[in-house]
C-alpha cells in the first residue's frame, strides 16, 4: 500500500505530489515541501488536518 498527497487536493495552486509506503515519511516530505516551496516553517493544526484528510491510499 502507498500513501499519496498532492497540494492541489487542499486547494493550493501547486503541482507538488508525493507518495510513500510509510505515512509518517510522507508527512515528512510534505513538511519539507511546505517549508521550501510555501515558506511554511510550521504547519498549523487546521492545515495539518486538511493534509491528513487529503492523503489517499493506493
């Protein structure tokens, strides 16, 4: 099983997509991207909740 996420799934105008077989590793990739591409040094709880709801399993 793989977990996938795309910024577009939470309404961002961004082409970032990521996947990983480990959900925690996927969240690390998302945090790194959010910091580097969107200037978010910290993801607030509301955004984190949106991210977690948007993560799909394939």
